[in-house]
């Protein structure tokens, strides 16, 4: 049984009113009963006391009724709050479950937007994620955009107080708060950094355009924090999957595709070229005297040269071209929709770019190139790489630092002895 000292204020008031009502009613009964045995002036006094007690009983009953109504209203409010909290928890659990199936930032942003629409329909929002170099945040998703709330395409981390402090921050110029440099317009916003495993993966922005914006944004801190926590774990998982996928496809030193991806890409390009009738060229590249470079200047210099050569290739070729590290100091380029003459011209351009690195590194740097093309010099993937490799060895034997392309195939049986090689450079 609950002790009186521990009763809630309403419970103590109700108990006091009950005691008061019982006392007044007992006095009323006593006064009414005394009128039976008294007469004259005393009877009038007893009757007045009884009437007064009746009025007091009525007043006490009225006060008790008001307290009961207030207590009922409070319980209804608590019930509504409990229902709202239960609904929020259900929505957040559903969001977390959906985020487990998100494969990229677009999927995660769509889940966040749907949940925010249901939980915070009056608020605008934006999701920002870091780019690969982590020098800026790009807008991944925005919702409830208006004239006063139009999120920028990019944000700089150094301009955001939430990211610099690692804590939620409210921008509200009307309340004279300290606003981020990127905050524009009259709408108030709360910015929440999304952190997981000690790393920041993005920024959640919620905006409110109305009266008492500061208080409203403070009132949704728990929901905002829950949304940011769920999204931070999802973004962390997406980043981890992307890292594993990149490691399975890319060479860690140069950042170029690895041999396994190159072989799959060559099969795809040749299958597509067979349907369209277009040519696909393969260029094999080997850095000249690379062992001597490592012996004379150290392996760190050799690694730096490989990275710079890879950068020259990526910067000079088309986005559709595939550049891969074939093994050691040997590289390979797949050129879709490119004939043997054009492929040889591109190889010559790459040869000159590699040779120009000699001045940068203070060491002689050059490469030999072998070119083969389907269907001009080769029939399929089974012979285009060996023919490009044979052309590369011919370039090595011809003095290195040159480009040799396999000659075009001939339909004459007398000419099917082997490929003829053309030397350039």
C-alpha cells in the first residue's frame, strides 16, 4: 500500500477533499438531527448550520469533480503521449529494418524520406553524405523543399558547426543563434551529424518554417537523434560494402582495375562488339627497365612511378576505356569502339606521356606497347591478349620505348602463318 508521503499531488488533493467532505457531511447530519430535539431560536441556528453544511458539501463536491476532470485530462494526455511514442518506435524499427536492404545512398535516402514524412510531416529535410575524398558533403536526398528551404548541392565541413563540434546544432536567425556559414534564408534548421564507429558519414538537416521554430526544433531532438543514429549505421554499412567491392575490383597500389575485372570486362565488350560489329582493341604495356629502377632508386620510387603512370592513363583515356594492372609493372588497356590504327595512335600518346615522367622523377622512365584488335587482327578474346602480348615482346626486341601493332588479319590461306607487326614511335 502506497504511503501518504509518496502520493502524487492529485492523489493527496483527492484524499484531502474526501476527508473534508466526510467531515462536513457528518456535521450536516448532526445539525439536521439536532433540529428534531431543539425548538425556537436554537432550532433555527441548527437549521442554518445544516444549510451551511449542505452548501459546503456542494462546494466540496464541485471541487472534487473539477479535480477528477483535471486528473482524467492528465491521464488522457499521458495516454496520447504513450501512443505517440509507441508509434514513433514502430516507425523507427520499420526504418531500421528497411535500411538493412539499402544498397546505396539513394536507397537509404528514400527510406529516410519516407520515415520523416510519417513522423515529421511539417518539417523539411535533407541528407548529405561525404564524397570519396571527404573534402565536401554532397546532397543525396531532400524533401518538403520550399522557397525558404532549398538545400545547397554541396556543403563544406569547415562551414558547419554541427560537424566541427560533433553535436546537433540549431540555426535560427530569429532567435539570434550562432548560424553555420552555409545557412541561408529565414527558415530555422537543426543539423545532426551522423556518426558510427568514431567516424562521421553524413549530415541530417531538418527545417521548420513557422512560429516558435527554435522551441519546435528542440522538441523533436529525440526523434531527430534516433533518425540520425539509424542512418549513420546504414551509411557505415554502405561504405563498408563499397570498400570491400572496391578492394575486390581494384589494385590497392595504383587504384586501377585488377586482372579479374579486366578479364570479365573484356568478355563483355567483345560480346557487345560482336552484336554491333564494332572493333575492340587491347593494348599491353610494360615499363622498361623497371627492375633497374627499383634497384637504383628503391622500391618506394618504383611504387611512385607506377602510381603516376596509372594517373596518366586515367587522365588521358575515355571513361568507357578500362585500365587494369595486369601484373607487376605490366598494364593493360581495353579500348571499346576503337580500331587498330586509332588504338596505336592512343598508345603512342600514352608512350609520350609516360616518357615525360622522367623529368618529374629524375630517372629514365619509358614503356613498350603492344596493340591487337578484334576483329581486325584477332578473332576473339582467346587470341587478342596473346597477340597483344606478342606485339609487346616485339616492341621490347625492337629497342623498347615504342609501339607495335599486330597487322590486320588476311583471308588468304597463304597469309595465315602469323600476324605481321607494324612499328610506330
